[in-house]
């Protein structure tokens, strides 16, 4: 795979940490390509593809899709994204150490130098409260919080719905899964990881993200 001048930012954080909001901020202000495995998998479900049929129940239950299936979806879609030669923001991937190792093999050793990792750190009780009130646009996948009023997306006019995996019990299960499987990914990238406090206001979080990403020299 071609890796010359390739820059990749990995966005880590528990479910509901605000990764979607941060990703949108980076798209709007830094022109990155948003590569979200959650969105890719939801598209597979929406289009009732072979993968979609397999993963539908898993997405709804709050569990993680197998490394094998996710890695395949990533490899297929990343090839296309790489040809755009822009900074790629990986959101929701890698979510396990095995996926991180797979990413190393997909690119190759030289990518490791251009890889930046940003982690949004939040208290889990804060996440439960936030995620229970979250809604997502069915057309453009933009995320809206408890304070956002109205039934329509302010970006594209699409209908806002609650994600099936944003139910409180499901969120708690996702947090346990996060701690068990995804937290070790932070340790895997310890030499290049920058943490942001995600418990602050949206404005403060985004301001801190901007400061950090400006130093990433993308
Ligand atoms: P997200 O939109 O990132 O919260 O992802 C929604 C759901 O998609 C997750 O709860 C998982 O079921 C699945 N998913 C997304 N990315 C991954 C991944 N890298 N590994 C395993 N499952 C994933």
C-alpha cells in the first residue's frame, strides 16, 4: 500500500466520549477525511449486504464486531480513501490491540512515524447521562446532544433518531467492553498518544483539540 506523505490521526475514546463531535470539528477545520468504522458498519446494515446481515444484531446489542470482519471492511474502504491523499481520521478503529497490529501490517512500518493518536478521556457516569440523550441524523450521521432541540438535522434536514445501542443498559455494556478490549489500545500507542479531557464543555474540548492538532503538524 502507498504510504508516502500519508498522515493518519487515530481518535480514541469510550462510547459517548464525544468522538463524533471532535471528528466533525476536525473535518470542518482541518479538512481531514472522516473514516468511521461505526458508520461503515451501519451502512452495511442499511444496505443489507452480506456483512450487514452478520453484524446487525451485534451493533444493536452493544458488543464488538469480530476483528476479522472489521479488518476486512477497513481494508476494502481504506484503499479507496488513501487515493484521496489527505489526512485520514480513524474514528472507532482500532478498537482492539489485534486491530492495531493489523493496521500496522496494512500500511507498513513507515506509517508508524506519521501516526498521531488523540484520546478523549471521560468519566463513565458522565457518558451514561450524555449518551442516553443523544440522537443521530439518519441521512448524514451528524450527532446531536441533549441540548439540541428539534426533530431535524441542522446540517442537512434529515430526521434525527436514537441509535439502538444508546439505550442505558447497552451503554453500560459497551463501557465494560471498552475497558476490557479497547483501553489496551491506548497503551499500545503510549509513545504517541495525547489525552484531552472530555468532561469539559463542548467549546473547551474543541479548543483543546485544536491546540493539540495544530501541533500535530498535519
Ligand atoms: P461507533 O459508531 O464507533 O460507536 O460504533 C458502533 C458499533 O459498531 C460498535 O458498538 C460496534 O458494535 C461496531 N464497531 C465499530 N467499530 C468497530 C471496531 N473497530 N471493532 C469492532 N466493532 C466495531
